C-alpha cells in the first residue's frame, strides 16, 4: 500500500497535522488486543508517574512544608508591621 493512498490529500496540512493523521490511521489499524495492550501500558505509566510524585510538589517541596509556609501570619497586622515585641 502506497503512503499517499493511506494519507490521502495532505497538501494543506502542516507537518504536525500530517503526523497526527498518520498516527490516528496507524492506531485505527491495530487489532483490539494491540489497542488494549497500548492502553494498559499508558495506564501503568500514568499510575507510576502519579505514585512517584505523590507527596511532593513540582519542585520537590513536600505538602507539609507548603502547608506551613502558606499559613497566614497572625503576628503581622494589616500594615505589614510585625506585632511581636510591640510594647504599645
């Protein structure tokens, strides 16, 4: 089968669109077992990725640290000045 027959008219498509079209057609030609194997592989990858990042944020800061850092400071008044050691 010629590649032109598979892709059809691609004269008005960008390179990315041609690549997506080719991938869609390749996926459509897979058997049901091959599709299921591919889906399972993707599920496993997403699960491993999620488990690897659970408990940390994008820069490796733990959720507990973020919670501590994000607590509102009660020792600062609305003007931004510290109220600790204030003798007034």
